[in-house]
């Protein structure tokens, strides 16, 4: 009981400090924020050995606790990964600063000028698992966008995260920014998360990064707005008027370029009129790649060795070398299937037909809708955001890859010369 | 128990219908939506007598139940108010359609073009009290922005709301739009609200309009995002470098032009150096207007008859002819006071000092921040939005007056020519 009380007090203390830091950060000029990012990058390079020592403590404990090899790999800090982390900080420093930008400033009939100014959200809470580089990435994006941040990494990475946090706070102090601009939660007690996601007086938004289970739990329990996506059941639809070569290339790349990512295709929809021209070749390429195919009866008739899909397959995010394939009657049927089964992450159509492309773009209600491009492009770097704090499949505030802009909000500004309302 | 089950089924039925309507509405062209709005306006004019008959039922029941005179007045439909409702619909028809607008469409190094398309949110749930004109206003804004809407008015206005809903649905049917585009909840059972604010599979956002109690309850119980403001504790700060004439005019107008509105000033902050030049005159004008003044000790010394403010006054939204006044040391002190007590709705500074104005605009973190203008301008019409569905003091998604744009979201669109990720 007293431990829980202490956790509450500890977390509230972080909240108070973060809010005070946010109040300073919101008006700090870009030069100073960029200087901090560059110093932090240098500190991370300078402390490479120390970071590896601390990381080893996490790895050893992880091995003792029997963590899976994949998780241990994600947890590991190597000289290359540490250098990449430092470069990531420098890249964020090089991005344009969104804060303070004024748009749509127009005179109104009353004589006042009304416009919008982009400003930080305030305090961002990040909850994430295993990969320690998130500590540096997330801190960089929040700092650049003028937000204070509270970082809660997984307990398996606690030593690594604290060592990275020490570099960050040294950098902040060196340029004269409040060290509470970036705080890492120092307890591995799980109650800290419960406290964090309900501290609505101190935290403006929560960004969870990790497995679906973590994100689901946080979304349902948080009393603070959450920027998130639960899963990516992405579709490619090959239209009757598709260029066959593009269709094969895009479908293959959308599935096979990487399996465990949220923007990989999980279901391929093919229009009836073109199925026999693309599916045998695609079936061959997928099988050669070792990808298990699960199709509707018509698909199975066209691809030797294709398994029969069950109803469940249409709503499954495999994150694995498995693909569901369905032959549909055409555009309307494809859109209906997507409406029913998509997780509203990313859908792509392959077609040379202008009117079909135009309808798909307008009517498919997902965070990214594409024509003749691989779903794998749904990514902050590829979209030109520079970096991303995550991807949102929600409709409010931020949708799709979320970069610096998604960590800001627009307030109205009004410039007058003594105007009053009559 | 069975009644509750029936309410649940009934509300879920509205949800299913709304979602189906939204799926059609999202791609309906402006012409058709505008035609519907104009026909609805005509139906409302044609049915003026019927609307007054139905409204009388509500008024009579309200009188029997002892509703306050102010509430009965808000509930009443007069020929003038009915005509205003019809004109409101026509004004929304005349606004530009935000849906489908594509922005920031740029080529990326990979050859894909990435941009954003503005699309409807989907289904909007509106929960409101007494004023039946909200039924028409809210329906118009949602329809124009391509959203289906479920409207839950107060039980005291049920006959009026249903009569207005009948006009709306006739108009929708006449132009061939689904009548489920606008649905009015036909039960006055309070369980309907509880059901509505947790139907996250069917409703994308809830907009509560009414008293603080209603909005607080809905915000804390909803599992759907809520666009709202709880209160408006707005400040005017008169700086040392203010033009005295503008200062007096703006402070007086911000408080006295109307009392019961969220953008009225509730606390006046005056810099020490100018207090003796503005407060005696302002005190005279406010007193003449019958406004009760509650000041800090220094204020009381300058205004005869000013009462001593208690700590509570700084965080009170009076919505009445009462004003709190505090003398502060200058800009920093004013910003600190605002940070502590403001509800982040609207704050205005009166100053001729360029640097002071620039700092106030950047550092005050409210939904509207003004220089030399009355806080009463914080309003969708005055800002040029044409109409507003409400005002948001939250930071995510929409902030300040919320018009058609706030009822939409941006999805990413990607145009390619066969690009794949390497």
C-alpha cells in the first residue's frame, strides 16, 4: 500500500516537473533546441562504452529470465546502433521547427485579423517496450516540437534507458534547458504505467509503442488522449485495369519486403477479370519466397498448393510469411471488403483506370490510401516527415504517420486595434 | 432490465443505420448536400405552424414541470426563430465544402507523390439541452461536412425536435440522400445517453452542448472522443503600454456586452504602472452598468465600492454581472496568473508594445489569444468559419471555435506509378 502511494507521489512529481519544463520549452527558439540535440548526440557517442556496459546488465538479466532471442536482439545496443541513435538525433535537429508557424492570417469584416499559430501540445507521455533507441528518438521529436516528455520504457531495458537518459539530461543542462524536459521513469513497478495514463492534469497525450496487447490495455485504461494504432490489416487491390507487371511487383513487395511490420499487406484482393493473369505468377513468387497462401475457393483453383482461407483469415494480422487472397467482383466489392475487414491503416489499388483510382482514393477510409504504390511506403520517413513518433489509425487529431506536426496543435490568434463587439 | 436492453438495441440500431449512411455521405458531391439543406430550410418554413403546435406541447409540459423562465424562453419556437433556423440552413449551404480537398501533394525522392485529403469523421453524436434550433444547426453542419449524425436533445424539447427532424428527413429523402444521415433519438430515457457515449463502433466523436454539469458527466463517462469546453474563465490583461482608450473600451466590452457566454471576461488583470490611469474610469463604467466588482487590495484602493476578492474568485466563471480584478507586476506576472487560473479558452492583452504583444501571443497557451481585441470575438462566425458546432478548449484535434473543418480529418494519399520499397 505504501509502495503504491510512493509510486503515485513519484509519478505526480515527474508530472509537476514536466509541466514546469513545458512552460519554458514552448517558447524556446529552434537554435537552442537544435544545439541540445547535437550535444546529446555527442554525449551518446562519447559514452558509447558506458552505454554498452549498462546494456549488458539488461541483456544478462534478460537471458537469465529467458527472454526470446528476437527480444534480446531488439534490446541489444551495438556500436553501430549507438551511432545510428546519435545520427537520428542530428537528423531531428536538421528538421524544420513547426512551432510558432502562423497560417491563414486574414482580415475579417470587423477589422480584426484571425489566424492560427502552431504550438506544442505540452507534456507527452511515451510508453514503450524493449528497444532502447526509442528513448533517444522519442525524446528528440518531443524536444524539437517544444514538448516536455515522460518516458516509460520496458523493465527489461531499464539500465540502458537510464544511461541514455543521463546523456540526454547532460545535453539539456549544457545548453541551459531544464533537465525535466526529458524524464525517464526510474521504477520498473507496473503501477507507474497505471498512474501515468491517468495523470490528465500533467500529461496532454500518451503515445504507446509496442505490441498490440500493451496498446490495447493502455487505450482502454487511459483517461488521457492516446495516439496509437492497434494493428495493420493492409490490403492491396488489383483492379481489372491494372498493369500486370506493376500489380505483381507491388503485391510482392507489399507482402515480402518485410513481414513483421504494420504496413505489410495481409490480404490481397484481385478482381475477377484479371485474376487468371496475375495470380499464377504471384503464387509462384510467393511460394518461392516461402510464403504460405490462404485463398478463397476461386483463388485456390488458380494457385496450386494454396490453402483454403477460413473466415478468420480476413481479419488476421499475420506479421508473418502468410497471406490471405480473395477474388472479388470488382471495385465496389473490394471497397466493401476493405470497409468490413481493414484496420484503416493502409490500402493500395493497382490500376491504370483514372476513374477507378479517383473513386478508390475518395471512398476508402484509411489513414493512407494509395494508387500504384507498395503499402510499405506508409512511413514517416518515406512521407517526408523526417521521423515519426508512431502511426495513428484513429481519425481525430493525427492520422497516419505522426511526426513533429502531430506533436503540436493550432491555437487561434487575433490581432486587433481596439475592436469590440457590437 | 428489459427496458434497458431495449434502449441498448434501439441505440445500436441507430448506430448501424448511421454508419451505413456515413459510408454513402462521404462521397456525396456538394451540390446534392446543398440541395438537401435548401429543401430542408423550405420544409421548415412550410411547416412553421406545425412546428409551433409541437413546440407548444413541450412548453406546456415545461410549465407544468416548473421549468425556469429562462429555460422556457430558450425552448420556445417563434416565427422569427423558425425563420432564423431556415436561414441558418441556407447559410451552411452557401459555405465552401471542405470534403475532398487535397493539400501538400508533393513528389518524394522515391517518385511517389504524398499529400493529404480532407475527409469526414464518419458519425457525429450530438447531445444538447433545451434549444431546439440546435437540431437544425448541428444537422446542417454535419451533413455539409459529409458526416452522419445522431442527435440527442433534451427531453423537455422532444416534440419540437422530432418535428424539426421530420422536416430534415423529408428534405434528405427528396434529394435522394439516406434519411439515416440525420437521426433524432426518439426516447427520453436517460440510459440512451449512456449507451450513445460508449458506442465506439458506431460513433466517431461526441459533441456535448449545454451546461457544465452535462459536459463534465459526458466527458468522464464517454469512451469516444469528445469535442468540448467546460468553462470560459477568460482574462483581459491591460499592459503598462496600453492605449488607455482602447483598454477601457475592450475591458468594458469583454465583460458587459453579454454576461452568460463562455467568451466573456471573468477576470481583469491590470499592470501596476497603468492601474491608476484605467481602473477608476473602468470602475465607474462597470458600476454604472450594475456590475459587481471584486478586487485585490490594491484594486479596492483605486475603485470605491469594490469588494475584496477571495481566492475562489480567480477560478470562478461567473456568467453574471460580476468581475474579478487583480493588479499584477507586469507581463510575466500576468502570464503566470493566466497559466494558473485560466480555463484556456480566450485571453486578450491590451498593449501598444510590439515585443510585449509578441511574447503574449506566443506564451499564452489558450485556444484563442488576442491583442487589442475584445474576448467576445472568440466565435465561429467572427472568425469566418461561417458557423460553429461548438468551442474546444482541448488541445487535440480541434481547438477554439469548431466549424466544418473540425468535423473532418486528413488522410494521407499516395500516388505512384508502380513504386516499391527497396
